[in-house]
C-alpha cells in the first residue's frame, strides 16, 4: 500500500511545493480539488499529524501495528464528517481509509457544525488529564497557560468551574466513562458513533481504541488552535458564525480565520492549504515568524505521553518503549521541522518501517 501513497505524492509534487506550514503540521494532500470524491480521498487529502505521525508515536509507545492503525485511522477520520462535493450541494460519505485498508467513519464530530466544532476541534485543555496521570506539555511560546480556559477572561469562558472540554473527552475515552459526554449536557454535542469497513453504525465505545483515536485528535487540535485562543479568546473559527472569513481576517483575527488557518476551501480555484499559513504576512507575529514548531512539538509529546501512560487499558502485560526519550524527542522535533507534507509523511513512514524491523533508533528525517 505504501507504493500507492508515494505515487500519489509524486503526482501532486507541484502542488505540494506550495504547501504551507501549519500549527502542528496538519496539512493535506490533494490531487485535484479540495473536495475530493470517494475514489481519490483516501490519502491525498489528509492530516500527516493525525494519521502518519500519530500512528508512529503509538507504535513507538508499545502498541502493535494493528492497534496503532486502528486508533490513528479513527484519529484522522474524526475530521471527515460532512465534506462537500465541488458544487457544495451534496455530502460525501464520512470516512477515512488507512494504508492497511481499514475504513473508519466517525459521526457527531463535524467541523462544519458550530457546537461540534468547538467541542471536538477547539477544546480547551486542563494542565493534566482528568485522572492526573499525564501533565500536558506546554508549547515553547511566551505567555502560554497550563489551563487554556485561562485565556478566556472576557468571552467564551469555560463552564463548570473552568472544566475544559478535553477533560470531558478524556473521561470518556481514557477513563471509560460512557456517560461523560451526555451528562455534560452541552448544546449540540453527543457521543460519537462509528462505522468500520462499511458496517453498521455503532457507538464508538467508551474506553475503546476508537475512542482513544478520537481523543488524540482533539488533543492535537487543542494545541493547533491554541494560538487562536491565546490571542483572540475564540474557540471556533469566527466565520462559522459570520460566514464571512474576509471580514474577520481584515478585522484583526488572522490566527482564527479559517481562510488563513486552513485555506479558503470555498474558492473553486483554491488548492487546499494547511493550518497556519507560514507565508502569510498577517501571521508573522509568531515566535521567529514560525508558527509551526512550538505547537507541533508540544502536541507530539502530549500524544506520546498519553498513549504510553494509558497503554495498559488496551493491552495486558508489559511492552517496552521502542525508543529512548532522547531519540523519541529527536524524532518529534525533526517531524515538526519539516516544511512540506511530503517530507512530514516520509519522516513518519520511515520511522514506522524502522519500528517494524525492531530498530531501536528512529531514522533521520526527511
């Protein structure tokens, strides 16, 4: 299956040459149009962070190839509900297919729905997981908060004694509390359902590997959108309310506008860009004019820390970590430093292959 992937990358090399840096390197392959049809959307249009990078970190943390694939395909599929066709008049099936052929669809996590998007894709994050087992790493950016609810002093404040959305999600996914999401009584938010390999829609299952994948997606997004929260006290793309990205961009919210952050998906001639366009002059206020590195590094370390700390919930016995802490962090830093989606995918795929060979050090990237 890897040959297909590399062929797809080669076919779009001209497009990828203009790929922008992202908040945590969440950018997308696309061979023809930002609303791909069912035949071409498997790999050309997806997040290298949520899929390739996440599954590699899971495997390095001791998960088997199949376990890592299941969680990572679900992690990426969390983004796929309600993608539109070119005409914007019809909806595609919501699923993602991994290299092994595993096909997972996730519902109730739509990025196009205001309430679901705020909960699953712009979650606020406490300083630790709800059980306290993991202290979330902080991005190396001045003024960051350990509890991202603390960014919201005047608007969109966290409810329930500053309990962040990610704490509700991790109670469901990591602690196995099946009522965690429903009992939060949040408008428009419900427990996700999944469909695996085209099968019947079913509950994602509290404490399952599918739930882990959904949580890891939200965890990554809590970092990728943190600059928006920190700068503007928004936990959503503002045009999701106004339907006018250009107005919000011009009004001083460049870190939050999806036109800047994700590329203007509504323009028929627009190639799908990445999160946080590093070449956009409106975003040069980031440290060293580079919005990519600090959020990506922190998100990668967080994904690994949670995967390792909670591993015993998904497999019995003791499984050794594949890499030393130094080598693991070197891999994360090298992945974060890549400036094209081609190199990011290559970096993660090379490391995945080395794990399959039981090599004890990740290869250099790209």
